[in-house]
């Protein structure tokens, strides 16, 4: 078990270590909750590595134990994204395989314990190649993909938005490019949030990945269009509401942040860490940002951290059992991957 970390309780929050395992030490991986387990796929095991990992690790948050999954056909991937489908499949979308950026869909069948390369259907209009993009689940048959296509020399001057339709029974997928575009973003995050007020619905917001300070809308759906039921976290929601009302945070959003983590907790988007584009040195961050959508316009709240050991980039956060978990990522040097798992503690 990891030792205690004490990042200044004056801020009203701390990351509490709850597990430690060398199998979890990676960055730019995906970490997806499915049936009460965290599935970590790929990533980079050390800073400067060109070849992504080709293993899958399953972390049981109830027991605090990690095991390597012996599934056949595990794809090497980093800078990808993943989404759970049908309570059975873990769909990995795009990413870097060590030689090129991909737009393919590869799925882990958690019931059979095998990886499957799904097939693009006729009429598929895939991106040129995706890395450091986002993939947000809208339903069991539809994902929304947002990000910049291609490498540095071939990328567009704007960010593309795709609807990715899935057929789990046929093991097929199809991309459809949307007519709207966003700013050119890479290493951003995405949050599907409910819209309060007289015209309720959902909107997909993109945070960071470029120098823009405010989030950008990558999708809007009227009431009843999105059937997704987000994880219920009543206690954590209450704690976040008390934290932002405490007056301890400044009303300031992140500027030029990328490769941070983002999790939706009710009306809040919780962002942590990442790399800032606004400084030439000391670029890896350990700040907590909360985006509060309960009122219009929404408000940002910034809670700094004094503990440099909690600087993280390329990490992930996962919501499970009314708690927010922090998994993996490189530390302050940008090269050493953390083997620890933390839970966000809030004390008001």
C-alpha cells in the first residue's frame, strides 16, 4: 500500500493513495470502467518511448488488485481512446501503433477474453488518422469522435467531428464526418453534460488541447435524444458542490492545457493535471479545475496543489462507486510513469 500524500489541506482536497502495482505504471493509455473493473489498454511505459505497450491490465478497485489480461490479439496502442459498449465490449478507437496513426476500431470481448478487429462498412468515411483525440459514448451504437486528424505535417487547420456508428453483433463500424468543425485540438478532453434551464438537453464540450481558454461545443442534443444514464455519484456531487461554494478556489479556468484528465460527475466536469502550453519550463501541472454547469453561464473553479509529486500528464481518471480514481501518467520529469492509484478526497 502506498504512503500518504498530503497536498495542502487548505485547498480542501487531496489525492489519497489506495493501491500500487508496477503493472499500472504507464501514460497515454486508456482506462475504462466496465462491470466494476478498470481496463487499462496500452500506453507508453516510459517517457521518450516510441513503441506503445500491447498489454491489457485489469484493475479491481474493490480489492485494489491489478492483473495482466491474457487476451489474444491485444493491439499495441497509445494516445487512443476507448468506450464500453453493450456491457460486454471495450472498443478502442484510433491511436498510435508505433508506426502510424490509426482510425480503426478494435474491441475486447470481455466475455470471451479475445480482441477482435471490427470491419469498416462500405461507405465508411474514416479520418486520416487519429491520436490524442476523444471518443465519447452516446449510446451502445453511437460514439462521437473529436480531434485533429493526421500528423504535424498533414493535419488540418481545424478539428474534425465524426459520428462513429457501431454494430456489435456484426462487429462493424462506420464513420460519418459532421458538417461542423472545432478549433484544431490535440490532447484535449470531452465531457457530455446535461443542459439545465427551460430548454434541457445535452451538449458535448471540448476542453483544452489548444490555447483557447473556454470550452467548445462539439455536439448538441435536445431533451430525450441522449438515453445515456451517467454513473450515479450523489455523495461526490454533494462534496463538489460544497467545495466550489467554499470560496477556497479562484474562478479561473485552465489556459492552454492538454493531456489532462476529465471526468463528469453530475453537473460538474472535473479536470486534473496535464501539460500547459503557456510556459516553456515546468509545464506539467497538478491543478484541479471544476466546471460547474448548474447555472448559466457555467463557472470555472481552480484549486491549486502544492505537492509537486502529484504533477501528472497522460493520466486518466475513472468514476466508480461514488469515488473518483486517478490512474497512471508521467510525473514531474515527464518520463517516469506512476504505479499508484489514488482516490480524490474532499473535506469541507
